[in-house]
């Protein structure tokens, strides 16, 4: 739909530009005076292009789709934290538990003076969470660099209908990166949720 090659890394800016150009061309408002069937067809095309863009723009979702296409099935469930990021995830897990304990304590405080003190402590916790967010972002950037390097394998792979194709592609490595990105997204979301709670 977006005329992008099947590969691990896609340039996000080029992808966005292609999507916006297509979205403008296919937008249902362009056929507002047409028949109901034409309007529905335009809506369906626009919805499909939008769904394709949403899938391809997020590396984790794109890798899940790529693995499914290349292996003929979805990747297995994420069961184990990738070894390279285990220490980081353990530290984030500990910090999240400590923040949760602080949030429970803060919810029980009624004194205005204690609330001010708790607010200051909350900002310190938020800064620690933000520091982990920066680490997670650095890990994500490192994973994306690996994806860029992997494009060569896809560019040089046998044709899509070739039985040798899957054997020439680093699909296990791709799945490891997919799992890492999945965990990074999960922990980033958990950190962000706690930052929001601390700011309330």
C-alpha cells in the first residue's frame, strides 16, 4: 500500500512523507459528492493506508509483521528479557516498585506541609524515572542502528518466492531485536505512567 520494500529499517521521514501524500490523494473528503459506494470505497482505501502506516512507522510492529511474512507465522510470545538488557530492566523494575510504594504513602498524607514535602520527593522520583527513560531511548536507538545494518541482508536475499530465502536472512537476530524493542516499549510506558502519577 505504501510501496515500501520488505526490510527491517525504513526511513521514518520518507515513510511519513509517502503516507501524507497518499492520505491527501485518497482522503474520503475528495469524493464527498460521489455515490455511497464510491464514498465507502474511498473510506476503505484510506483506512487501509492509515493502518499500513501505523504498522510500519513503529519499529516493533514492523518487525512483528516482517517476521510473520518471512516465517509464515507470528513470532512466539515474549517470555524472556533479552540478556543484553536484563540489568537495565531489573533496575527499572526496582525503581518502579519503590515509586509505587511512595505513591501509596503519598495518597495517605493529609497534612498540607507533608504534601509539599511529598511533592518535592515526587519530583526527585520523576527525575530518576526520566533518567531511565533516556537510557531506554538510547537502547532503542542502538537497536534501530542494528536494523539499519540488517537491511543489506534483505536487499541481497533471494526473491520472495524462493525456498532459500528464509535460510539467508538473519531472522533469529531480527526476532531478538523485536523482543528487545517490545520490552523497551513496555518499560518506557510504565515509567511514563509513573511520571504522570507523580505530577498529579
